[in-house]
C-alpha cells in the first residue's frame, strides 16, 4: 500500500467538496439547506428544472444545457451569500467551463473502464451525512426540501468519484520528489520573512449547558465535565471520551478540530491552552455554550515541521478490485472477516497474512507507526476516528477496500528523518497540485467541445 497523501487540490473525499480548478474557494463546496456541511456541486436548485431550456455546449457528443448552468450558478450563489459575485454573463461562462471540465473527467474515467458501484456511492453518501452530523435519511429529507432528488444526488456522488479516480490514476505517476526538492523547501521556509504564525490542532470535548438551564442543571454538567477531565488526567483516551461525552459536532469523530492558525480558534481556547504542552489537557473552561475540555494535539509555526505529532500504529487487510470483484463484494468479504475477529473465531494478523493483497500481509497487515499525512485521506480519516483495538467497517480507497484496526496511538517527538518525510509529503502535495492543473489543461485540449448558444442566468 502506498502511504503518501494525494492532494490534487481536492478536499478529502468524505467531504466531497467540488473539485473545480480556479473556482473561488468559497464556491468549491456547497452545503445542506440548513448550512451544516459540504455537498458536491451540481445539484438542482429549489423549484426544480426550469421549463425553457436549450443546449449551450456539447462535450464529446454529450450535451450541457442552460438549466444545468443555471442550477450550478444558483448553488454557487447560495454558497457565496453575502460576497461579491461576478456579473451574470461572466459567471455563466465560468460555470459552463467548470461543467465542461467535469464532464471531460467523467468521460475519461468511463472510457478507461473505471467504475463506481452502488456500494461505493452508499459509503460516500454516509460520509457526507456524517460530516454534516445528520443521518442519511435526514440528509435526503433536507435535500428533497431544497429540490434535490435522491437519484440526482447519488449521480453527483458517482460522477465525483469517477472524476477523482481518473485523476488519481493519471496524475500520481507524474510526480517525483527528490532530496534536492526537500532541501529547497526547507531553505525557503527558513528565508521566509516575518515571524511564523502559530498553528494549533486542538482536541475538543463540549459538555453543553442549555441557555435556560437551572443552577442545579449547570452544576450537574460541570461535575460531568470535571469527571471527564479527571479520566483524561488518569490516562484516558481523548478520542474515545470525546465520542462518548462530547456534545460538539466533531465529537463523533474523536474531537480533533484540525491544524489551523491560532487566530482561527476562539480566544477562550487559545488562552486556556497557552501554557499547555503538546499532549496536555486544559479545562474544563466555561463559555456561554457550556464547559470545554481541550487537548493540545499539535502546535507549530505555520510552514514549519512540527516537533511533536500524534502517531497511529495500525494494521489492515486490503482487497484490491479486479474483474469479478466489485467494491460491494470486497466489502462483504471483509465484513465477514471482521465478524470472525469480533467473535473470537479468528486472529486479525492471521487473516491479513491469508487474505490481504498488500505488501504488509507478510507482517500480519502491520503498517508500523505513522505520522499525520502518511496515508491517503480516506484511510487516515477513518483511522483517526478509531479507538485503540477498534476495527473499522470496510473502507474504500483508491487502492481497493480495507479493513483497518488501530493498535496504538501515541504522541511522539519526530526524528530528523521523520521531519524530512513530512516535508517530502508537503512538497509532493504541492507538486501534485501543479501536475493536476497541467493534466486538466491537457485533458481539455484533447476533448471536442462545441459551443452552441451562450448560457444565460
């Protein structure tokens, strides 16, 4: 299994943000009608399809209609509410070009024999719902209220997955990172003018206190928060406690808020953790929302390689897709293996040696200790959500379908070699972004595109 994360300028698949080059960042993902998360672009606006429609372009014999342009433009406008939008004519042309690029990518995937079965779409839909902190049924209900049918949404997911897979296949092989590239990156970081901004990755557990809570209720919530803090100080697993107790949306994913500049955190969080070492906890601290318990997962200067990181020790079983083995079939096989381990009828390592199609099979699927960014995003996201000893449900990635078990988690000081490996990952992602932009231009140049009537909004 390859361990490097593939950026390609995309959001993580589970977020399923739009993958459109040169579209403003604010327009690169659309949210559920309630504004609680990210959805792929291209969904129908409220009110459904307009009556008057016509073809505005043909891409390798497949049409794009004016309704499609209008629908996409309305979704972009919703996402950019309150911000300056380009004039309607310019926006229509820009949206049309993005739709052309999407269609080119999906066509390339289909022509190459790349397929996405219903099970992969099911998993993608569940990921989107989870990111929005709602059930799949609630997600579909909200989409329907906004005029987006279940069938249309699932086709959008399938197209996003097809486009992603063809990019992974065609772009990744182009990128190489040398030791000279790593050295150059480090020199550039050292020569950067001005003091580097502090970046934090905080773990967060919220014990919510309702606005109308009585003093007795508030005191009970404070006692609960202090009990959680005491469990952490006694060596409790933060991610497990977050999933069990936190009322914050990220709690179900282990409570990690992600690495970001300190000024993008509430001042309360920054102040509470200012003197806390990496791996340490702070709180509970009170806000209007309730009691917060915080853990410093990472602290670094922007652009600098962190000295301390949270590492995972995992093992997995990988089934690669091939003729006669679909994603659903692979997932069903892995689910059966998972049940055997859970019931005590089999050992994970022995099953990995017997069934896994990864180079780690001979070691019982053991992947060793890994720092952040070492695995592809879809794999790493699930791994980060597990507690030690826990086994995931089947997970699809570009390599096939995985069964993942987290063995241990630790906070570790990086060696010089590990720091260079993290720099190598950062350089690789930058090069992948550049290679993806070039690949898009080449794919567009090879496609036959016929413009018909100009689109109107």
